[in-house]
C-alpha cells in the first residue's frame, strides 16, 4: 500500500479509520483520498484498503 507516496506494510482489509488510528491521526482534521477518490468522513469506517491502494492524507494545520 502506498501512503503519501511511501510504501507501507498495512494489513489488507484495514479500513481508513483503522489506518488513521495506526498512524495516530485525528480524523477530524484531515482529508483522505483513496485511489483518486476523496472520501467523506462517514465512509472512513467502511472503506477497506487493499495492498494496491494508493492513499493520500492531507492534514489541516492552523497558523497565521
């Protein structure tokens, strides 16, 4: 699986929610794209990833 351009060994069938927990990311402050599809947060718990999945995770950072 490719996550933000880097190969990672994540178990096939892992959901997006589980992946975010593994990566210690707050799902409220991110956008997730899987295989060129931007996911709504309500799909995180049901969207399963495969070994071929390409995932992009974009975090929002406050500042000024």
